[in-house]
C-alpha cells in the first residue's frame, strides 16, 4: 500500500470519528473545510435538511482577485475572512467547526483563525 493511500485512509477514519459527534443545525450550522494540494474550500452546511447555506473557496472569483501572490496559508486565512463575513450577513454568528479529518494546523488553523477574526464563534 502506498503512503498516500495510508494517509488518506487515516484521514477518512478521523473524519468518521469526528462526524459522529458533530451536527449542524439551522441556528448553528457546520463549517466544513476541505483542503486539496492547491486550494481550500469552506462551506456552511445544515445537516438536518442536507443543504449548503453558503460556500467559499480559493477558486471564488471575488477571493481570487484578493489572494494575488499570497501563500497557501494566507489564502486560507482570506477564505476564513470571507466565509465569516458572508455568514454574518446571513445573521449566523455561531458555527460548529468540522475540520473534515485534517489535522488542526497550517491551512486549516489559518482558515479557522480568519473566520474567528471576522466575527464567527466556535
């Protein structure tokens, strides 16, 4: 088995363990984060209805213009700022953070810090 498959399997096992306890509601949606090698994605999900309230990523046109020459951690912080700003526009102040099995450091931590700086609490 290759190293990549072992890492992905470990991440998916962590994800299953985390998702047993985390549930997004209308009042407190789940802030789900996905990290690829090049981009980072964040979305607010209501699990009771299975719907996504809003989604932001480094591929979003409004963020892409702001990112410019930032490194990946800086871009993740910008995505956190944007998701927090858009959530506050929809009167969402509290969320449940779902790191999706990724370890809480680097880009995941930068996105969480950016969301907290913009006014979200979790």
